C-alpha cells in the first residue's frame, strides 16, 4: 500500500487492534487497517468515513431496514455497484454524501409517519 500524498510505501505495525499501515513521513496522517474494506486515507477522510459509518449504521441498527438492503440503496444513490460500496474505500466527498443520504432517509421516514397519522 502506498501513501497517496508522499508516494511512499506504508509501514505495517502490529497493534492490539490489528495491523495498522501508516506513512513513514513524520506528521503524515495517512493510515489504514488490515483488511479488504479499508484503503489508505488522511485524517480528514478518515473522520468523514467515521461520520458516514455512524450515520449509516444508525439506520440499519434501528431495525427499519436490513443492512444488505440499505447498502443496495446506498450503492444506487451513489451510482456504484453494491460490491464497490464500502465506506472504508470512500474519499471524503463520497463519505459526506453518505451522511446526507442518511439524513434524507430519516427525513423520508418522518414524512411517511406523518402520512400514516393523517
């Protein structure tokens, strides 16, 4: 794996949470964790991904919709294939779109509840 800022190979280090890959350049925030659902990202992108996961996961954990179906809706919304829809692969802008998608989902849920009451 390569740091997209410095074009240097990331250095792998074992931690109690798993293997962490980080840019060797001092002060660089590009890191990722071992596995297929994460790509190297700087601090801003990682923070956007965390917000996206929090907003997205809140939906399926609420029981309103199954996780797999929600991922399919997100993929369609983003114009991606389901197999390419991993928040850990998204750039900052796409992660922000996930948060907006989640807010829109809840807005539609509230509107549907209003309609049911009338």
